[in-house]
C-alpha cells in the first residue's frame, strides 16, 4: 500500500462528538443499564420502522433467539433458513431447539425466492413439523415478503424476518412505502447494530413483533424470565403484603430466560446514531449509485448485485458479482491486490450448510443458486464517511485487480 493513503475497510462505524457526549451523559447518570435510555431508544426505533413495539437487546443473534423463543419455536419444530446468510439465523433456531432446513436462493441477489421456499418446504415436511420460515434481507435488499407471507399463511407457518442488514429499507405495497420492521407480512423482525451496520451500538439488537403481547414475553425472556408486573403474579401468597399491597422486593421468574438486555450505555449510542439515520442512509444510497455508474464499464465480468423492483434499500453492503474465471483470475488474488492498494473487501457469505457443524447434522442437497452467488460475490467498501473519490479509487483499483495479467 502506498504511503499516506487511508485504508478503506469494507465497512465501519461513524462516531461523532455528539455520540461520545450521549454516552458520557449516561456514564455520569444513575443508570448504566435498565434505565430510561433503553426505553427512549426503543421508542425512537419503533417510530422509525413502524412497528407495534420494540424490545432492544444485546445483539442481532440475541434478537433472533428471543424471537424464536417468544413464538414457541422449539424441539420438534423445523425452521426454513436461506443458505446465504450470517450463520446466526440458523444457529439461533438450533439454540431454541428446532431443526433447520436450508433453502436455495436467487443466484444474483442471494435472496430467498418463493420457488426455493416451496422446494425447501417439501424437504422440511419429511423431517418434522414445519413451524417457521426466516427470510433474510441481504445487503439491504428485501426478500419478497408479500409472496412469503401468503405462502406462510397457506401453510400455517410463522415468519421471522432477519432484517439485520435492512434497517430503513422499504418495500412499495399499493403505492405506499412500507418499512422493514413493520411486520406487515411477518410475526417478527430482528435488527442488528454491530459497528458495520447503518447505525452502531457497539453490540446491540432489537426485536419487533406484530403481537405486542408476545413482545412482552420477549422482554421477560431477555431478562432471566423475570417480571415485576403485579398484574401477572402467580404466587399471590408471596407477593401480597400484610396491608394487602404488594411486597416491594417481590418479583417472579415465570420463564426460563437469559440475560440479553441492552444497556443504557449501548442505547445512548444507538439513540444518538438514530438521530442521524437519514443522513447515513442518504449517504449510503448516494455511494451505491456512484458505484453502479463507475462499475458499468467492467460489465459483464463485474457487475453490482441487481436492485429489486419496488424497493428502496438502505444498503448495508456494496456487493458485486465477479466472473473470476472469465476475468482470468481468482477471488483471493483480487482481494490480495486490492488490499495491497489499501482497500479491504469481504465475502458475504459462505453458504451456511457448508459449515462443518451444519454439514455434519443436516443433509442438504446441492443448492445451485447459493453456490453460484457465493462463487462470485465480493463486498467492496461502503460506509457513511466515504467520499465520492473513495468510490472512484476502489473501482479504479478493482479494474486493475481483475484485468492485471
């Protein structure tokens, strides 16, 4: 890498002085956790995504686990998961006790399709009771939720949207832009606020649900299964004080829960970042538009993942599809050449059923769409602090990397 040239990772957070001040204010307050900033962040996020309710938690993985548990998905159940995703989508279902069947995806977008869902359903029915499908919104693009929702209703399935890549993305329905997280075709949607996501909490996640009653179960499960709501107490003999009030120390563990709480420290950062979301989203969209224009001369060997109709994605990643064989090179060589020029890249993702843990436990047939997507995909740098000149630099370096003899 040449001197005085900033390294461009594939993604990173943008933390400003206002974010630092928001976190510092919590550090100087009385509540580092289970305090008012958690509720403030949940309220802001609920308004952003149009959800009936939101529970913040410690990570996107925790959010998935909580959603599955709150929907009573467990032993004897089967969950259908697309093969191209971060492994937590499947792992959290397994942690809840369910079996997993992997579905193929579209070879150009990496998204679950209604056709691949149908094929996976046929396989899943031979294993056990199929309870749920977990469509993944990949890179910021959304799975076809209206079709998936119709399929789920027809087959009596629950739908858990893995929206960890898609905060702020919208799908047009009947002339209205519906935000991901509104759960218009699902029972739950989950988000992640890892540093490479559009807004960062350090680590953090959230669960949105259509059924607010079940959302209260999510909240209880995220905090050891404990409730302090006197209206729900079961052991009134222990709860009731001599004056017929409630003993002030009393609480009940009504479920086997976990410690998946989000702290006020994390939520202070998330709330501050949420206030800048529109700027972050607009910048990501502008950078992707510039990438698409700049990459056009590299077609057909290099092309961006295609956009989907009637969607306005907030891009989490900048994926391109590269025909390495046609270009006379391979992915490692291209990544090494780019890194030498100060440009970081990544592959999202290795098909989950290929991972040793899952390969040893789940018999999955050849999934040609997932295989073809994986063989070609490469994530280029995308984060809100990038300048337009950075995009031009990446494309220039990529051009050299794929055409170098």
